[in-house]
């Protein structure tokens, strides 16, 4: 009896793991929803600070929000696992405005511990068509 139970258990666990892999990522869904209805523009090297009021970490990217109709997505270079967890995003820029190549650090909200470090890539502006 045990001889048959173990393979059945292994198959059941394998089926569960593959079902989990197909489950959509909630953070990716939230990013898609945030950019819904907005059209991407030409990549930019730098972003003027006055153009955005909020900064959010999303999986493998930083989202700069300049209102409901203007957002800037920056796919980071390297790995910052804290972005996917919603950790605090800190961008260190020598020029004042965030630019491609600037260092990004993520820190845990509860204890301030460093949770990742990567670099900014190009900024992709998203806006309402015709605006």
C-alpha cells in the first residue's frame, strides 16, 4: 500500500507546484492595471524631478508617477529583490535628477536593512494618447 501512496503523493505535489507557477503575479497585475490606457513613448535617459510625485517599487522595475495620465517605468539593471516586496526605494543620483545608471537601493520598511541594490535603466514614459 505504501508503495502506491508515495508516487501518488509525489504526483499530487507536482500538480500543485505547476498550478502555482501559472498563477499570475499580483504585483505584475497591479502594474499592468496602473499602465492600462496609457501609451509608451520613446525612452529617456533622465527624468526631471518636477515631473513625478510618487515612486513605487514593482518587480524588476521602479514606477515614477506624475499623475493619473503620466507615468514613467524604469526597468532596473541587476537584481533588487526588495522592489517586488514593496520595500522602500532609494535612488542615489549625482546629478540631482534620476538618470540611467544611477544606483537604486531597497530597504526593508520595518528595520531599514538593505534588501537590494541595482541601477536605473532608461525611463519609458507612459501617457494618454494625444497628451
